[in-house]
C-alpha cells in the first residue's frame, strides 16, 4: 500500500480510546487524509451520545451513525441462538456484531470512493480478523489500515498519553481502563485485574457490572417469566406480543435484576493465545435456556443430536469471523429447517443467578405422557422390548460367540 495514494479513509469509529486517537494519527501519518467515521448502532446506548461532536472535533470530516439494531437481532442474534451456538460457553456478543458493522463499513467506503478502510482492532485480538474478513467479502481489493500493526504505541496507557497530548477527550481514566465492548446483547470486560487469572471478578464492586447485579445482591424472591416462540423465534414475553429486539431488552432488565448471565472465562482466541474475560449477557442466557428447553420437547432425537454437533462448528465460524462463508450459510439453512415446529411456551424461574425450568408446552410436542408414564397404559406393549433388545444386541452376541470359539 502506497501511503501517497491514500487521500480518503473510512474509519470504523466507536468513540472509544482506540478509534478516538486513530483519527489524528491517520491525519498525521497519511498525508492529512480525509477521515470519514462510521459508527454502527448495535445497542450500545449512551456510548453514542455526543459521538458526532467528538468525531468532528478530533478531525473527522463527517460521521455516519447507522441504526443496525433490528438487523443485528433478526439476522445475526436469532439465527445464532437458534443454532444453540456457544464458543466455550461464550454467547458470541462481540463476534456476531463485527461482521454486520464491517459489511456496512465496506459499502460506505465504496460509495464514498475511499482509498482505504481503517479499524482500531489490536494485533492480539480476534476482531481484526472478523472486520477484515467481512470487508473482503464486500470490497476484496480495498486496502486496510490497522494502526495497531503500524504505530509505536504498545499499551492502553500509551494510548491515553497520546490522547492527552492531542487533546482527545476520553470517558475513561487510568484506574477504570477496562477494555469493554457493549451492545444490546452483552457487555464484555477485559484487562486490569482480570489479566491475573487468580483474581476474582469484582462483581460486588460498585460500577463494575453495568447490565445487572451480583447474584449475592439479587432479590430473595424469584421472578417467573413465560416466553412464547414461533418457529424458533421469540414472539411474546409474559403473554405480551413484542419484537425479538424488545424481548431481549426486557430480558436484559429482568435477568440483570436477578443476577443472571455472568460468565468468567479463559477462552482460546483465534490468534493462538488464551485470554480472560468477564461477560454480562442476562437476556441472552435466558433466551438460550428457554429455546433449548422448548427444543427438548419438539425436536426428534437424531435431529437434536446432529444439531448439537453442528452448533460447535457454527460457533467457531462466528467466533472466527467467517459469517460470510458458504458453510455458515449452509448451516443456517439446516438450522432454519429444524425450527419448523419449535413453537410453544416456556416458563422459567429466575433466582439469584439461576435459571430454573418451570414448565413447557407445545402443540408440536413429541413427548407423550401416555407413553412415558410409570403408571398403567394401553399404548405401549412392554413385551415388545425383548425382540428389540435381541436385534439391537445381535452384533454383541455374535462377537462374544466368535471370541469364545477361538479361545478353545
């Protein structure tokens, strides 16, 4: 990439520490180029306040703020939840937001006639891969600038030094400088004391948790909820019809209040290292639990087992930034076909960090009380099981007979 040819750059902009200092850095190091900032609203709420003023004040020529919340929920969150995809227990909150934002970023870059796209992902993280694979799917020949792979800055402390030297306003300080990612699905925390795997997360410390409370501080009385699904999609909460997005937002409130959705994990990053993070996903954990509960009632054994196997592959694809791939699309088609009869109602009890099953109903239930009962019934002939066992065990019997014959 010839720096002399870079006149206009489109930057993935969040207003956080990394992207805030990238604007002046780009102008310093790339011929005082025009910087167009693009922010994707995936539900980070107050983080969007004052974003345009800040972007322009630090040197951007303009800022796009794209409302992606409905698309995020309907086209990314729900299909991943239906797949039951978890990466080492992690519910993929950052992972499936990145391809959506990057796709829009690349399209704007093409529309603006940009010479390059820039992002603030570090060279140690997964997000650089997620952003750049998605960009390649839309603009395969677009140059990509990743300052963390170029500049001399090596730590978040040095980033703060740079920001202060260039009068870039920040919302953080050196003591509360956790690396965070927030959207309507989750909030992640990394860095500081969490880098020592021996340190317990400060769940009870005021200000650490943002989406809920520690289970120790949750109410002493449980909260009962019901969720209705149609073809695997949540359509009602406590018998009130609402969009999937609104259901997630309400579940965040209910789950957070009851200490639901905390995950402390040492995960295997795509780039080869282990990292430690704490995630808050209150509504997501409830939604996954409810959907899985309903599937136990409505999916046949072989479909459920194969779906569980493929959920690992689906999660790895999402985590690794391979959303825009033929395999992910094929797996999504499979998952959609399995959801045809995942329709019904689930009742859950939320209590001090626990999600307790409290009832499930469906017109498509494959569970039959009449068949499963330990009481008297007229539909199952127990004598039939003898012939089944003889046939099912035939290979074992033959193998044993052959072994005995050869021992003699």
